[in-house]
C-alpha cells in the first residue's frame, strides 16, 4: 500500500516518519497501531477529535 501525501502529513503530525514507498500489509497494520497509540495518548476530551482526523488512515 502506498499512502497519499495527506496521509503522510497525518503520520508526520503523529510523530511517525514514513517513506513514500509501498508498504506491506503487516507494515500498514503496525503503522495503524502507532497512530492508535498516539490518539490514545491525547487528552480524553480530544480523543474523538483525533480519531476523526486520522480516520482516513485507520479505516
């Protein structure tokens, strides 16, 4: 899977550096887990906001 520029920006916002390359299914799942960890580390009042913001790469 190759991520769009928007997705790459979202990963960067979450502090996850990714390359512009094709990722395997396993790598994609690992990246999604890192994004989920980032979302869960936010204030409880902001979790829904971040979940919505990052939904394009999580689902």
